[in-house]
C-alpha cells in the first residue's frame, strides 16, 4: 500500500472535500470564500450543481455563516463575524472566568515583552527594513506571533466579559 492511498490521512490537496456530502462540500468551499464568490465558483469548488450550491448557500446565509451580496450574479463570502462570535461563545462556555482572566494576563505579558523588545506599541510600527537581513525571517515570525497574541487576547477578553455578564446576578 502506498502512502497516498491511506484512508486515515487527509484527502489530496486538489480534492480537499472528497468523501463529504454536498452540504459539507459547499460549507467547506464557503469557508475558503474570503471575498464575494459566485454560486458557480462555489459549486465548482464543492463539485456539485449550482442549484445544490444555491440551496445550501441560502441556508448558510439564513444562519449568518455566509454573507449574500446582491447583484448579477449574486455572490457569497464567509461571515468572519459569525466565526468570531462562535469562538468567543465556545471560550466562554468551556473556560471559567478565572481561566479566561489568567489567559488574558498571560497574553498581555507576552505582548508587553514584544513591545519592550521592539520599542514600539504594535507590530505594524516595526521597520523590518531596518533589521539585519540575517535576522529578518526571525523578525517576521515574531511579528506574526505578536499579531496572533493580540488577536487571541482580544477574543479571550471578549469571552471573559461574556462569561462575567452571564453569571452576574439579575435584579429584575
């Protein structure tokens, strides 16, 4: 048996949704639609008819998973706000307020360390061209991590506030 015929690994890159039903293939294709994309393009990526894609996209638009852009032709793209809301909701349900607060503090400490190291308040302020070319790959990696830390802290702080609001006593 060759490696590419194993059934326990991911599908080939050229067919990432192979083995999924139509609804899942359209969902997967939609997740990759980071800009308004036609039904025909999504149907092609999902390997289904345009009518099937249109049906599932309409359902996903009703749920808020995708954004429908009117026009000729109608276009759809993933709704990043929906996925952010889902992540915040998941964190608020799975973590305690203390765990979320602890994570916010840990992330803040790591962000502050980058601010001290680079002498600026955000990764966007770093002048990469002023860095020694032998270190440029490391700098780009650190800047990428810094951006990720800021985003993760923002999501954890939102989840902490959501969890705190849901446990606050009601005086109604």
